[in-house]
C-alpha cells in the first residue's frame, strides 16, 4: 500500500512539474509563444492578458473586441510584445506577426531578444539572409523566428551595397538584434517592408 502511495505521489509530482513547464508564459516554440498559439484570435487577447495591459495602436471607433495591432505590457509596465493580425479590422483574425521586446521570452535553445549572433550560429541553421536598406534580416531554418540586425554592426564593405548577397560569416558574433520577430504566416513568404527596416 505504501509503495502504491509513493508511486502515485511521484506520478502526480511529475505531471505537475510537466504542466508547470508547459505553462511557461515566456516560452517560444514553433506553434506558440507563452499562452499565444497560431490559432489565437485577436478578440481572445483581453482574456489571455487579463492581468496585463493591452494598448490598441489604431483603435477602431465602436469596436467592442480587440482588433488591429496591439502592444502588451505586464503589470509593472514592461513592454512585452507587439501583436499584428492578418486583418486589422477583424476581431476574429489570427495573429500574423509578433515582435518580442522582453528578453524573458526564450526558445528551447535559449535564444532571446538579448542574445547575440554568435548564439544564433551555435544553435540554429540559417535559412536565408535578406539584404535591406538599413538592416539585414536573418531567417532561421525550421522555426518561425526571424531577426533584424542593424547594418551599422556589419563591416563597412557590406553596409552600402543593397544588392550584395550577405553571408553569415560577414555578420559579427557580437551583433545584437534590432528586431526579434515571430512570423506565423501560414507558410507564405514574409514580406519585409524596406521602410520598416
């Protein structure tokens, strides 16, 4: 009887620990970031972030539910995320892109907003690098993550030629991220607006 009780207690503890790990509000995976998933609708954000603050960037007059781009702040006023829907005018729209501001958000390999390019190279395969006017955008293979690095951190010979193909070896290990993004674009190519980067 004692063995059964101990076994039950051990299983209950393991399940509790596993549930706690699954509920990490700052965990980034391919299908989720904290409590958000690819299926989360904009109108659900008010209940998901009931303990936090949601700032509507382009409030729609008369709108009852959350729609359009929003910023999420925690109780202490720390900016966590910028959430952009597929359709700005539809409260049932799912989230297309997430900009991460808070370095507490991290992947299972430890990548955060505060990481450097050295950590990217050590833990991820790079799917592609896009050369933009002021930045380079780095796409990570088998993830929804893409990173923007300011060209000021790159060697001078690659800063000013917008048509030049930039290799990972030309990005310094010490380079930090201007933007740390998640793109849930349903498999479509992510369009980078030149003026935004």
